[in-house]
């Protein structure tokens, strides 16, 4: 699953007028925001409130049915796991989802990608499961951070060009 963050058009335009200094500082602002979104999404998964069901068994899908196949304890898992409820960020169990997250930058655009194949199912839900959003809330809470970083980039580029 990927969500792409692109620069606020007016601020990016102002930075481009400042030439290479503006572009350099804009790139820094874009990547800093992507890194913060990635970090905040991971924190929501790892530390956010979880009020869903408590599991003491491992489940597998066998012939289209979900069935318990053993106890969690003794299988490199904690004895119990509290899942997230609908609307909460997913609860981390194995750390695979958190480990699949990565922020990358390519010029004035950046991508935050959670590569676990089930990331999209958790974010948007499925026919049988309500959504457990973690990336969209991180994007939402960082919109102002992004604008602030771009404004700071303009200030720094202006100062650099004025020298």
C-alpha cells in the first residue's frame, strides 16, 4: 500500500523561484514530512490504544474456515494478544507490519509504503473486516507539519540566496 505526499502548490512555487537553494530545502521538507508520517503510523500500530478481542490461540484458514491450531504461548508469541477494534490502528503482534514500512524520497515527492500484503486490508477494511486505519490518520495529523516545514524551507532558501 502506498500513499504519496506532494508539495503544497503555492509554497513549492515560491521555493522554485529561489532556484537550487529553494529546491534543496523543499526536498528536505518533503522527506522530513514523509519520515514523520512513517514514524507516526508505526507508533500508532505499536502504542495506540487497543480495545479489541483478546486471543490466546493461533488461528489459520483451512479449507476456507478459520480454525484454532494451537496456543500462542511457546510459539515465539506472547501468551495472549489484544487486537484492535474497528477504527483503531492495527495491534502489532509479530512486528511484520511495522517492519514493512518505509519512507522514500525522490526530489519533491516522497512515498510512505507499507509493503506487508495485508497493510491495505487493514487500512481500508475488507468485506469481512472493518478498517483499522494507521496511515491516513498519520497523513492527516502531519498536514500542518508539512506546511510549516515548507515555510521554513522558504525562509532558509531566502537567507541562503541573500548571502
